[in-house]
């Protein structure tokens, strides 16, 4: 995990353990000012679902992408976490350079949509056919602070799902993918695009790898002796049959003589 502090001189914080403790006391892993956080304010843990945020008792309410969290929330790279007036951007460790999506022929392109999860467009789903433009030159406007403007384009190119952005070089709110500032890249399902207070998730089920089908093991056929009952019972039956056979043989022998 990598945490940046936007518009602050504080250095980037890196953490690679399964539990991150945040608060104003000195025994925390990430220490905030006493005026920003309670002595023990929150934990971020890693499990099979990803990063899980837990608000500790006696802590003030915190915000994830400007939405209040009272107890627990699932986090993803690109989320903005606010504790008091401290803002923390959760970033992916690796840049998206050089990655690729599964190539898809034009006639088999899957359904792709941008799902707005934060900001003025929250709740909207923006479908993509061949090309989708947002911002100052797109069909979907993006309101940005201080009158900034940006154009974000998502499109198919050579069977890959791509993103490009353009904005002024001195812009304070760059386009970020999973918390990392980028101008162009290939997109994958579940990526989060962030522009100032806007957050969009990439929904593209057709680009996700097919789940591996694991067949259950074939049932083992029981042996005849297992069907007959416990081992002791089987030997008792064998011994009884032997005694009966011996008795019959003796009767036949006596009858002959």
C-alpha cells in the first residue's frame, strides 16, 4: 500500500503488512496530528476481499470519497480517505505501464461501462460503445474545482480497452488510475479512475478471466467387506460359516460309516 497526501508537503507513506494502525498516539503505524485524529482512530487490514477499513470506538466519523463511514468500508486503490482535515490518497504500488487487456475482435467486444461511485455524477452508469468522452470536449461534462478543465476519452484500439486524457500542464487535479497520475494507459475490469472528486469504476465482465471449473472428486465405491459391517463382524461370519461346514462334513462322514 502507498499513501499520498495531496496538496501537502508530507512524504509518501508505504506499508506492506497485513494491518495498518492510524491515529495520533505514538504506537500507531501512521501517526496523524492530535487535532486530526483520535489516539487510535482506524485500522486498515488486508484479507481476501482486499483492504478493509474499521473505524475504532471513540473515533470521529471519517470519509471515503466524501462519503461518511461509521464502522466499516471496503477500500480500493484510488480512494480518498479523509480524517479530520487530513486527506490520504490510497495508491496502487505498481504503475499501469506495459500491461494489456485480453484482445477482443470488434464483432465480439464485450459490454463496458463507467460506473460513477463518487462526485456529482455518483450513481450514473455511462455505457461505452466504441468511444466515450468526458470533460470539456465530451458529451458528459465534468465539474472541476477552480475552473480547471480536462478531457477524458475511453475507447477501443486494436482490440484493447484504452484511456487517454488531456489537460493543462499546470493542472492541480490530474487524471489518476488507481491513485496513479496517468495520461494514457490500458484499462482492466475493476480499475478506478479519479479526477478531483469524481470516481469511476470500470465494469467489463467480458474482460475478466474465465473462472476455473473444479470438478468434485468421484465418489469411491465401497468394497463388499465395507458394506458387510465392521471388520470384527465380517470375521465372525467367516468363522461361523467354517464351523457349520465342518459340522456338516462330520455328519456326512458318520452317516456313511
